[in-house]
C-alpha cells in the first residue's frame, strides 16, 4: 500500500501518526515547529484516512500496525523516531511492543486503556459525535468558522476548543465524516483487541507517554494503566490540555517531542489559569452547545433548497 505523506524540513526523520478519523493535517499546529527544530517531518495519512485508500481486509490496530511497518520497510525508514496521537498513539505503542520498528517514541493520550464503564462512555460519546459531524457537513464551514460552533464540536476533545484554528477545525470535521474506516476502527478500539504491553527492560529507546490533564476521551486515570503496561516509559502531564495537547499547547507539545526524541531533558510546563468548571459541567455545556448549534445551523443558517442540493 502507498501511503499519502507530507514532508517538511530536513534532518533526522520523524514520523507523525494521527488519530481515528483524522489525517496528516491534525499535526498542522506543530509540524512547522518540528521542522524548524531540525527534523525531517513525515506526516502520514493512515489507511482509510485522508488521501490514503483503506485496507482491503479487516481494519484494526493490528492490521494498521502491519501496514505502517510495511510502509517503513518500503521507504527504508525502519527505526525512525515517531509520535502518535490518540489512536495513533496506541498504534505507535503497538509498534514499540513488537520491537525493531521504531526508535524514540512519543505517545500522546493513547486510546485502549479504558476499563469497565469507561468503554461504553468512550464508544457511545464518540459514535454520537461523529453522527452529528456527518449530519452537519452541509453547514460545517459556517459552524467551524465561529468560536461557539468550534466549542460545541470539540468540547470533548479540547480544553479550550474555541481557540482551535477554524481551518484546522473544518479539515478535521471533513476528514472525520469522510473516513471509510472510522466505524470499524471505533468498534475495534472499544471492543476489539486489548493493548498488550512490554516488560520492564525491553524498551531501550526513549519512550514518553504524554497525557492532557483535562482529557475527556482517554481519562487521566488511564495513564497509570498505560505506564503499568509500558514500565520503561516516562509519563508527562500537559496542564490545561485535553485529548490533543498538540492543539491546546502546540509550543509545549513541539518542545516535548523534540526533547524526547533527542534524549534531552523534558521541558517543564508552565501552569497557568485552570478553568473552575468540573468535568460534569463541561460535559453538560458541550452537549447543550452541540444541540443548540445543530438546531440553529440546520434550521436557520442554510436555506432549505441549498441544504437539499448539498445533500
């Protein structure tokens, strides 16, 4: 399989692996920072995402790991340093577990470490979100162009979703809706293969697992489970960040990635203002905003004839 890639910069190669439903563009807030830091950045579209066609058979973390390995072999990139986000973070951990595929690795808010009630909460909340995203495609440019719309769409994923750039928000929402592999991957993430770990002493290259302190997709309590399965990893907390630290704090995320993949000391985060809203209040606000924006956008923002032609 031929992967669609975007390459920037020069120097030691660095692979970027996006999450479920995303594309290489998920890394836009940090990709130039990483290139300016002296790396040749290779951001891929995973199979069934962006401009890379889907796999011909079953789609799972295991089969995606096989495909990425084959891609790296074909490009002469075995041993490359890598960064993964969300599902991509779990994917790079699977490649670490297999051994001999990657060099230094940064795994940002990896999925796959939920237990008990966390599983249906993850599955049904994300499934509902993507259904809303698909329904709103005709009015998505208008919805993502304003802070209220971005807050409604990304409240589950970002600690301050209103500040996400509108072009990034639109690209992500288009990619989520278009991915032919999204539903099968979501099912696999929630109910499929469990993430296996690596025993202590088996991972020799630097391994950092980063976690947003305000992650409402992969709850912070899951970080201890990830470290228990990968005891050679160093855990790094992103203050005032949600599920995508590279969106909420791109400068800090880039500094962490450059330091971790170079074997340098990790940067100390600055702890600023923290929202007093509880997780429950944030979730209620997100649901309320989502319902309001969907109703207003569909009922009023676009004429009926325009909506019919778009559909």
